[in-house]
C-alpha cells in the first residue's frame, strides 16, 4: 500500500504536476490523521469498556460483602436487644423488689456483641478510585455511617469489658460452677452469675451507675445498628439497579 502511494507521488512529480502533487499530499495527510483518530477512538472505547467492566465487578463484590455484613449486623442487633431486655429488667428490679428476673439470661450483662463489617475494610481504597461520582459518593456515605456505628461500638465495648466485667469479678459474682456443671440431664443448670450477689449489688450505687452507663451505650449501639441495617439494604438495592 505504501509503495502504491509512493508511485503515485513519483509519477506526479515526474509529469511536473506540482498542483496535483500538493493536493494529493494534503489528501494523504488527511487520511493518515483520520486513521490515527479512528485508532485512538477504538482504543478509548476499549479502555472505557474495560473500566466499566472493572467498576461493575467492584460494585458486585461490594454488594456481596454488604449482604454478608447485613447477616452479622442483624445477628448483633438481636443479641443487643436481648441484652437491653435484661438491663431493663435489672433496673426495674431496683425500683420493684417483686420484679421477676430470668436468671438463665443474666450472663448477658457481661456479654458484648460484635461489629466488624468487611465491606469498608475490603474496598475503601478501591471505592475512592471509582470514576462514577454518584456510585462513589453513595458508597462513601454508607462507609461514613459505618464509622459512626464503630465509634459508639467502641464505647459500648469499653463499658462491658473494662467496667462491668472487672466489677463483677471484684464482688465475686462470677459463678465458677457454671463452667463445669452444664450437664443437660441436670434439672438445675448453673447460671454464670451468682443471683444472690447480683440482687445484693442492685442496691449498691456503684452498680446502679454501671447499669445506667450500660443502658445508655447499649441503647445507642442498638439504635445505630438498626439504622445501618436500613442503610445497608438501601445501598444494596441502589447498586444492584445500577449494574443490572
């Protein structure tokens, strides 16, 4: 093809057709430029398609992690609700001695639920590189909500691990027998905390103050868990509509 065009130029020069030669040269340059532009357009289209596929794959992976997070968040929410029920019963017992306590669940006072979402941990850096502003901001807003839950989660864990548990240990409330006498055939199973000591501590101001803090932090954590559950479902729905 190159030899063909070169031969045409040479013939035009040999026949002293300078005007035709210049017109031909300009036309050849235009064809070359058009060819380059077409090649660039195809390359840009391929790159754009590649980026779209990578973005769709990233969003798909985020959706899968969000669904796993929802399962764990829902489990934690249920656990926290049970803890709240016990705390409310104990506080009610302070003001009403006739209030009945389910001693089988009193161990929940020293139990903390978990909150370790994987979606942000796995994809925070990747999300920041998304070219689609709407998708990027949508996911980052959700991650900010997760951070809010994490902040109160840390306070919630602190009150349980660093205040409640040491207090229970110091007053001798832990029931060592409960670790060794859990035979299901035994009609009277040992509970993790000593009910007698527990009821004695309900009259103590120090314990009442711990219950006060435990209720506040647990209630705040529960509230944010419910909010992040809703946000999680909304985000999954929005992202699914975008990539489908």
